[in-house]
């Protein structure tokens, strides 16, 4: 791809992750509601680590050969829009009002936008404001986890549980395990329960700090009720209704059952956060949402969060936690493929249970 302007760099990809949202696009499972925020044809891949190969004329602070991770959001700054919209100016670029405007084709991210490349290709371009240098002691496998981990840091920072509270993470794929890691890093005095489908996921969750794992197979409701300290009541028909429960629940998978479990096992007044890309939910009973006065939150990407007297980007915080060893995520990269072997890469990313896969990546160097 060509440089869009003097503040851009061309990056040679070292490693590009396969995200669940990428699989949704490939499998035609993504909601058409997101289609205005992309532009075809584009190269997939927004989990990016690479080496700068070409510098724009006005790029400062970086040089050729630097290894970088990239915040893929294409908000006001990257689009050359001044002054920035109110959301970008307040530190919430994932809510940018100009994803379809400015000097770039429509798109929220590198990897959904025409002409910029992506992590499923040998090269991509990025604005200097999107770059973070990777330390020599940080492996590519750890660095490529920065982007998805930043989403989970953003989810936890936005409604962080307090010491002594209980949290539930539904799903133990990439986003679920990274949410466990974020909770362990940012709220270590919180008891975290994880719902997992496979034993290898349970092993990862325990290593990352989960205090309990409930296997989401068969009749798991009694075990989940015990972890939540929930009293189950039996309605005339249908699944049990819970009284009491988790203070915070993070839904990291899609599907009706996961949202239903979240609402039924969250205490009255608790918070439910959608970390996974939930879209159409057929037959969901929303009654617990209003019956228990729950707060339902949606999460997209990352933004700024005020803590410790400073405003810190969730993307920067995720990178810092990885670099410091506070979030040991390298082992979550379970499979590496060359781009030419993309069929097997996609099969591994889809078949988690049969291949013990968490994060599947393309490796170029």
C-alpha cells in the first residue's frame, strides 16, 4: 500500500493475528449494521506487529527497522480531521463520529479499510500516532496480543470491580482469557469465575488468575450458582431464576445462552459487559434485565481511562502490562502459519476444541 500522507509509515508484517471478528467476516456471520464502517476491497487483520520499512517525510520519533505494534483505530487524528470530534477529544476514539469521513476511505480499523493493508498481508501502512515501539525483550508472540488485550483492559477499566466483589467471565477463548488477565492485573482482589467449554481453556484460565472454572457442559447451573452464591428459584416453566449473584459479568462469546446466563446470575443492580461481538439473539428473555435493574454495557476497542491521577490509553496500558511481565500472554499464541497455509490457519482458529487453539497467527518473518 502507498503512504496516505507524510505522517504515515509502511510496515512489513512480522505477525498478524486472526480475530473472531475476522472469522465472522470470512464466514458471513457479521451483522450488516457494521458495513457502512468499512470499504472494499480491504486486507483483513487488525492485530499487528511489524517492522517499519518506509517513513513519511514528516514522521518523527521512529526510524526504519523499529519493531512496532499498531493501534488500528482510524479516528479523527489518522483521518486528518481538525478539530477532532467531541468523543476523540475526550479520549474515546472508538466512538469517533468521522469513521466514514476525512482523508481515508470509510473504516473503523486497519484491516477493514481500502488501501491500507492489514495483518493478513505482507505490508500495511499506519499513522505515526498509531505506533508503539516494542522492546527487545518482548517477543512477537507477546506483542501481537496487545490489541485484543487492550480491548479487555478497556472493558475492565470502564467498570472495574471493587475489592471483595465477584466477577464472572463467560467464555474462555482469546477474549475471555484476556479478560481474566485484565482482571488479575487491574483488580487482583476480585474473585474471578470463568465458564469454559474445554479443559485446555480451564488450564489457561487458572494460570492467568481465575479462582474457579465452571465447565459449560451438561447441567452446569448448580456449580455456577455455587460460585455466584446465587439462590435458584424455579419458575412455572423455563430455566431457574437467580437471586443474588456476581457483581460484574463479562460476556466474551456470542449467543443467546451466554447473555441469558449473564442476566440470570448477576446480582440485582450488577453490571453486564458485552466484550464479544454479540449481534442477533433469537428467543432471549430480557426480563432479568429490568427485573433486577441491571446495567448492560457494550465495548468497542479502547480509549482513555482516568486512574492514579492521570489519563492513560487502554492500548498503552495493555502494552505496558505485557512489557513488564504483569500480563504473561505469550503462551496464548498456540498456532502459527504461513500466509500460504491460510486454509489450515482458519480451520485451526475455528476448531478450538479439537486443536486446543487460542490465538492463531500468520507469521511472516
